[in-house]
């Protein structure tokens, strides 16, 4: 468990120490798998071999259990974690110093089925950042939009309550995708499009009546 708590912090400090331009647009990581959602890094060239000459710890923080990756903005870093098997926590750190800027939490625990217990009950999805807001997918099928500067909640969409959808067995596992003025997620036993500024539902498609949303390939007109 301790290794899991420190994993994100260790990876994060390594990435930050390699980047030669801390505030360049190329060295940001705004969503799951990076700027173009393909795991590609387009910043400074990495050395052919990594050793103590290339990696140095700039700062370190201990984090609670989480599957979520860090979000790296020009001036800060966002993380999410589960706490005390009851709360979900989003935190913003200063990118250069590691000093905490803000921290918010809400009740959001979920116990996964017994056969998945070994992989933990903690928050799954990586948030998305659009330069103004941070979109956090909570385990209980809730999407929370936070002001990235202050941490103040702008809106939240509870898919279980608003869409009368079943609570997902394994939690909210889809990392939000922001495109233009909308945010897209697989939630509420369906695929949905929300207005990113108001949280208003634009459309919902590919609904499933059961508790699981399995693997499917479908094409949706995003207009």
C-alpha cells in the first residue's frame, strides 16, 4: 500500500525534473495519456539512458491510494486520491515547489466486487483539465467540475440520481474527454455529452439497462 501511495509522487517528480522548460506548453499533461490522448510526449528530448545525472527529486508528496494519473498544468499539478475508504480528494500543488494550493473532498466511497478487491476500492479515472476547470470522475458515477484556480466546485452531475442509472460495480472508470465546449464520458450505463461550463446534459446514447457497460465499439455524432 505504501508503494501505491508514493508511486504517483515518484513518477511526477521524475517527469518534472527531466522537463527543461517547466512552464512550456509542450511539457503539460492535461488529461489521461497526455495532450493528444495517445501517451506521446512532445516536449524536450529524453536522454537515451536515465540515471542520477538525469533524474533528481525536486519535491515529494505522499498521496492516498488511487489509479488516477497526475495532471500537469503550466503552474500547478493536480492529483486525486481516496481517503479513509469514505472520501475522494482532489488537490492542486504548485508545480515548482510542491506546496499545496488547495484541497477539496467529498463523500464518494465504493466497494468493488470481491473478485476485484485485490486491486483496491479507490478512485479510478484520471481527471481532465482545460485551462480553466478540472473535471474529476468520482467512483460513484459522479462528475465534479472544479475551478482550477481555487478548487471551488462549479457543478456536479450525479448520473445515478439524475439519469436513474444503476451504480457501476467497479466505479466510474472513464477518464473525461474535453472537446470545445463539451465534456464526454462513459457513465450512467451510457455515453453522454455535457456542457462543460454548466454541466447540462446535451445528449445521451448507447444506453444499457444492466449494471455493467461492457466493451463495445460505436460511432456517435458529437454535434
